[in-house]
């Protein structure tokens, strides 16, 4: 491998890797929007040549995975180690992690074949790739679990981490609604159960609507327990979020759950998201079960949520 210590000029490199389907393409394009020049699937042997000459002028985002022509986990580990030791390079290794089940779902949904699934079952190919990349994950500066993320969430996370305008100093709050029947989302810092509130599902006029609808929200907030619930929880969040920021956290994830993830948790998530944003917090919101409705639910036999 070419010696990369022969120059004393600074080069800023973002190396983006992780298992196929975890969001590498989305990530490198998000970095492009942040001012990076992107190079996708550059042969590993060519990477040292990027820093042999004059300064690159702007950061480079490299997308690297098992589809690279000369990919080898050992070679990539050696490359990372050499770049890390070079005084000429500022290197950030971003590893996009993802749950095996979610990767399998994504490949099934898109009907794409896994790059390693030639004579093996897709799940075996996915597990084999994760094993191959394990030594690289250990050397990552940033590990982002995309299992519960959509492309917008991933772009928002990268913007928060790497935006040049100082956004890193803010605490980002993500709010998510979900159905307990389909499991609690991974990575939540706080979870609040909304199942004690009256359920619009049992009102035939509201059943087909979701918690973003004004009538549904009015029905939920008319519950006698709602006002005290909102008051006490919002006071708690106004206490805990500044404390989390002072402690150095950059992200807090709050989950609201109900039976089907359609009405109560959605309405409460919207209410708290708006309230936090009005008080100056940087808030994003996701409704997991609403995203799952329609064709995807039918494809996986998940049925109609309640």
C-alpha cells in the first residue's frame, strides 16, 4: 500500500461504511449536502493517492463497502490505521449499523439481491457481511444505528453531527409514536405509555383517522386525565432536557406508545413535539406505525393496527 505519510498538508476525509442496506448512499449524499465532495466505491488502492498532492480544498466523503472492486476487511483496517496515524489527514470513520431483521426486510421490500447472496440465503449473506465488517466497526469514530431510521432521520443525524454552522452544540430531541403490539422501538431514552387515555378507535367516526387529525386530538385531550398528564410530563421534560444538554448529550429520544400506534400515541407525540419546539428545542417527529401502513403492512402480513 502507498505510503500516506509523505505529505504534511491537511486533508479531511469522511469514510462511510457498514452493511449493505444500512444507508450508505443516503449518508454520503447527506454529507455532500453539507459541503463534502463524494466518491462512492473508490477502489481501496486508490484512496492513498487522494492525499499525495495539494490540499483537497474541501472534505471528501468516501463510501466504501463489500462491493468495492478490491475490498478486503484487512486492507481497509490497515488503511484506516495508516490514515489515523498520518499528520496530514483528519479522518472520521462513520459506521452505519443496522439490525439483521431490518436489513432483511429492506432487501425484501426493494426486491434487491444482497451483494454477497450468490449461492446462499439472504440472511446468511447479511450475517456474513456483518462479521466481515466487525473489525472496521471497532475502529469507527461514529456508529449510527439506522434500524429505526428513515432516510430523513439519517440525514438529520448527520447534519446534527457534522453541520459546519455549529448545530453540534444543540440538543436534538426526537419524538416517536409506536404500537406496543409491535414492540418498543430500539434506542429510546424515555418511554411514556398513553394507553390510559380514552381510545378513539372505539368511536366509529374516528377509527379511520389518526392522531394528526384535529378531531382525534380533541377526543384524546378531552380525557379527564390528560391535562394533569401534560402538565406534569412537560414540567419534567423542561427540567430533564437542559440537564441532559449540560451533561453533554447531543440527542434525546422520547417514545409515546399506545395499543395500535394510530391515535393516542400519535396525538400526544404531535402535542409534545409542538410544545417543545415552541420552547426552543430542536425537535423531529416520527410515527412508526403510520409509516408502516398500506403496501408494506400488506407485504409482511401485519394486518390493520388498532
